[in-house]
C-alpha cells in the first residue's frame, strides 16, 4: 500500500465517522442518552487518532533509513 492509498483510506474512514456522528442524535430514542454520549465520545476520539496518524504519515522523514534499498 502506498502512502497516498493509506491517506485516502484514512480520509474515507474519517468521513464515515463524521457521517455517523451527524446521524447519531436521530437514534437517541432507540439507544438512550448514555449510549449516545459513549458513542459520540468514542467516535470523536477515533477521529483524533486518525488525524494524528495522518499527520505522522505526512511528515517528511528527517533521515533516510536505508530500509527501502
């Protein structure tokens, strides 16, 4: 997998989580407020994790490791 493919997967996953967060309030009657709060918090944490991974992948290496040779 290339870096671009990995970043595209992250973007797609982030979009899915954002859509999930948008539709979550509509499920409050079936799930209850505590479950909504837990799912919202987990989803927001997941988005932060994905953003951290994305930033790390986009950073230019400060040195060449020689592993690619």
